C-alpha cells in the first residue's frame, strides 16, 4: 500500500512541475524581465579612477589612461597660459561664442582669440565649444556657420562641442527652455553635421539631465562630454570620453575658479 501511494504522489508532482514549466517558459524565466535591457556596464574600471589634491587621474594595470584639462571663457578673464601649462594642464576647451538666452543674438566670446593664441603658444592642445540656445535646426545651423566663420579653417586638436543647457533668469526662463527633446536632438545633429562637413570632430556636452533630454541613438554615436560634480565616480549610464568633475578647480595662471576635466582614453 505505501509503495503504491508514494508512486502516485511522485507521478502527480511530475505532472505539476511539467505544467508549471510550460506556463513559465524556459527555466521559469519571467517574460517581462527577459525583455528588459541588460544593465549598463561602464567601460572604465572604478578602481582605476583616483583623486589627488582635487584632481582625477585614471589608470589600468599601472598605465595612465587619462589627460587633465580645463574649459574656460571670458568669465576667467586674462589667463597666463604658460603658467597653466606648467601646472600640468594637458588640454583646454575654449568658449568660442554663445547665443543669448533671451534676445537670441549670437556673440563671440571676447577672450576667445586671446585664449586660442595663448594656449596654442604654450603648447596646450585645444578644442572649442559653443553655447547654444537654438529653437530649431535653422538656428542651430546658423550657430555652426558662425563657429566656422570664426575658425576660418584653423586646426583644432579637440572637437567643436555643442553645449545646449536650459537657462533660468530672474526675469524668467531662457528662450529655448521649452523645446522638446526631439527638437533638441535635431538641433544638435544639425549643428554637428555642418561642423563635421568642414572637417572638424564634434562632441555633445551636458549633465545627466541634459543628456537624458537627447535621443542618444539619433545622435549617431557622437562623443559625450559629461558634467557631474561632487562624486567619486560618474554615474551616467552612457559612454562618455570626457568628464567635467568640478566647476571650482584651482589652476596656476588663472585667478578665478575654473572647470576641471579628465579625458578618459580608450585602449586600442
């Protein structure tokens, strides 16, 4: 009697398990979970990112894979670039110009030419950035044309960067704050395509909220310059090549606080 009862229970359990397996899919996998995207994995090793005296470096297996840089504008005033070079700065992004956040006029940064000559004479590789407040692709292309007209074909070591950020003023919001994410993305692409057609590399700048406002697939794999302050490791869940980690750095030769950046160099 006992042997027969045990065999019957085993048969029922087997049938039940087979039924559950058929309902749940292979290995009981949850269909919704199986369809989700895999977790983002940074190409950089967290252990390789070190901070000393407020400046970050990145290395793997004892090899330094980073460069230290700054970005400047007229806000920094007159800069002693030879002294900057002597303080270990290996690259610099110079603001070339900007569009006004209210009236929408395009202006050159009054220190751009001085900074360009000073940095290049000091042997510091340079790139440029333009602060955009474009409402549509037509305005974005006008900004790109302005950049190209100022550059006049001169050589850059680093990209021309598209920098769009919402602006909040005492008198109200900036002129382009309300554009859609779709329009913001189209503006960035329009700007970059015109710059690239002239032979320059391009890059997109922004913090976590700024980058989240772009359709990254539509940006076409263009490099990202990511801004995030007061953290030991950047939290962006997307690939980037430059990290702006503070706006209050100190560099010899610059009287004001300055943005500090680390370029993370991919091996191979």
